[in-house]
């Protein structure tokens, strides 16, 4: 029996052997039986684990809530302190302001006590015109920006670079010392690269004006666009600006573009000179750009004139309106009024007529009825009576018509051939000469002297002195005069 029990144990599953429950076996004369209904004496640990987890979670939640409450309390205390500080600062400022106003009022009362009457007039608000507040008074100039305005200088270095064409290289080399001197006053560093064909400007540690680098950038742009240095250096002034207008892509046709650009310049530069006088700007037309230099209001007018000229509007119209505006601005009464009634209104006239077709189709009157049906050949033969003729007669008639047509064509050809043998009309050889006017008598002696002088003169040779008259020639002249007498 022992052998049987030993052989049966390895056949059990690994799960049954690992269990901690005790198994009871009953051995009898029959086969080995095992009872699996025996209960474990130890209770399960799951409930204990869950209770521990719940306790830990509740403790952590309480800790987080306590920390959050303390943080909120600290933030509230901080903001309360800030509020108290600002309120005290404002109260002090208000106190100072009240003291200053009281002192000013007392001084004003002392100064005006003698001039005041017994009855003090009520204060009335004087109405102020908004247009006067918006207009800049005459002769006002903005104060210059000095080192005292920005004593610490700039934090970062700024630089600008621009390319210039090959034909400007010689001029830039010549005037470069003047450019460096002009930019040196503003503490701007400038460098000229002839290999690359570029000009670079950059700020330094001594630069105090932040807008100086923008002025230097405009200066090198104007020099690259063929503006002379004497005019370009004016951009460093505070009340002068520049505008570079690109006109190369406004007109597609090259010939039309050249004509309109020349129209802007005018005959001998007269149109450009008039525009400069009216806008107080310097205007330079070079290639595909127009460079303008002057006050802001003038630059606006220059741009408008240039754009309108390339849109096929003649500049004389804009120049006329500018002249009228200049005269109106001199009158102080009309300065604040609308000038539309004084300015001329030019209408665009399209002078090019539309091409009319050679064959004009005339529309027929509308009729609801369809056109009549054309007659067929049979109907035409029935109307003329040819339908009832014999075939031989029809053939003979047709041949007669063909022969008539052939005879007409033959005569036309013969006439064309005979045209080559007809001689052309010749022009007369002798033409009628115009008679010389007999009223004014010609000085024949003066003409002869001129001819003699012309014969004696030769290019590059000294003048020939005529020989003295001989005795024989004088005798002949005397005889001729005697015969005439």
C-alpha cells in the first residue's frame, strides 16, 4: 500500500501541493482517497491591508490641507503689507501736493491782492478751439537730443549695410573721409568694402542718440542712389527726412517707362526744378528709383506726383494744384477752411478712338414670322420656261453663255497685255525759270571783291597780297572809260 501511495503523489498538480491547508488521507483495503474539504484555521489579511491604506491616505490629506492653509495665510499677509505701504506712500504724495497747492495759492493771493476789487468775478471756462491745439505754432522747433537726455548710452550694438553699384565706387572713395567725419560727430562707425561693394554703419559705446543709426542708414542709401554728399548729409538733421520711391515695376513696357520718366524730369529739368521749389525737397531721378530729401509734408507731395506721372497723369496738373495750395496757405483766414472749391478738377480724357470694324452689320427689324423659303432650280426653270425646252436646246443655250464669258475674259487679258506697249507721258525738259527781281539792284562790284578774297584765302596758308596794277592794265581801263564817255 505504501508503494501505491508513493506512485499516486507525483500525479497531483503543483497548486494542490503548495497549499498550506492540511490534507487527511484514509487508507483502507481499497484505493487511496484524499478529502479536500478541510478549512484553514488562519483568517485572510485583506481587510487589515485596506484599513492601513485608508489611514495613510487620510493622514496625507490632512497634511496637504494644513500646508495649503498656511501658504494662503502667508500670501494674504504679504499683500496686506503691500497695500499698507502703497496707501502710506499715496497719503504722503497727497500731503506734499496739498502743501504745494496751498503755498501757490497764498503767493497768488499776495500778488493779486492790490489789483482785486471788492467784488470777485466768478471763474468761467474759456472755450478752446481744437484746431489750434492740433496745429504746430509758427517758428516752433523741437529741442535737439543731447547726451544729457541719455547719459548711459545704448545697451546693444545696431548695424545696417547696403550695396552700391560699380559706377559709384570712385565717388564714394573720394568723399568717404567727409562721410566718416559727419558720422563721427554722432559717434557712428562707418566702413567701406570695395571688394564686396557694400557700405556698413554701426553704433559704438559712445553713441547716445538711438535714432542716429537710422539717419546713418538713410545716408548710405542716398549715397548709393547717386545723391551727392552735399545733399545727402542733410539727412542727419532732425527736421529732414528721405523717401526712395521704386518706379521700375510700375510700367511693363520699357519704352513707355522711359517716356514717362523723362516727362517727370521735363525739358532741361524744368519740371523737376518746379517740383523742388514747390515742395522744398531735393529730387533725384536715377534708374529705377526716385530719391527725395526734405520735410515730411513735401515728401508726401513728391511721392504723389511721381506715382501719378507713372500712371499717365501729366505732372503739370499736380504742379498747378501745388501752386494754388501755396498761395492759399499764405492767407491766415483760409488756412483752416476747405480748399476743394479753389482747386482745379481735371477730367481724364481718353483721346484714342476705338477701332471701328470695316463691315458694319446692320440689325434687321424683328419679325415673328420666319423668312420665305428660297426657290429651287426647278421652280426657277418653271418660271422662265426653260423646264419645257428640249435637252439639245438647253445645251446649245448653255454653250452660248459660256462662249460670251470666254470672249469677255479674252478682251480683258488682251487689254492688260497691250498696257505694256503704251509709252508713258514724258516730262518737259525745259522748266520755266523764275524771273529775277528787278526792283533791288545788285552791287556787282562788291560781289566781285568777295569772290577775289575767297580765292586768295586758303586754309592753313598766309593771306596772299595781290600784285600792284601795271601800266598796261591802267591804260586799258582809261581807254574803256573814254569809249563809254
